[in-house]
C-alpha cells in the first residue's frame, strides 16, 4: 500500500504542477491577445511571441486530465478567435497550432 500512496501523491503533485503551468501560459496568452486587441500593437516580434506562448499553453493543456484539458482548450480557443482580428498572419498561425494540438477542424 505505501507504494500506491506514493504513486498517487507523486501523480497529484505532477498533475497540479502541469495544471499550474498550463494556467500560467493561458493567462499570458489571453493578456497578450487582449493587449493587442486593445492597443493594436503591430510589432512582428510581439506577435511571434504571442503565437509561441499560445503553442506552449496548448502543449501544457494536452498534459492535463481530460476535464481540465477540455476547459483550458475552450479558453484557448477564445484567445485564437480574438487573435483572428490582428492580421499579420497571427490568426492563421494560431489556427494552425490549434488544429495541430487539438486535432479539431475549424
């Protein structure tokens, strides 16, 4: 039984860490998307960083249990839809990454 308790504790710790990282990445992506939407920042490097952060959040989301993963992916889909308004290929890049990590059709 001690091995089972250790495995459960270890998995819970890893799961919590993954959830925390996924939420951190999500917060960064939504803040960046909101910032671009509000201010209209058109710096290419900024948009590239936004797309990378979005991909990191999707990568982290895929490590979560199904319930948490699905909720976070729904929130990231909202970020993706907001980003369609930016131009500069940002929406296309996010569409590509979203389909790649979620296997969903747009």
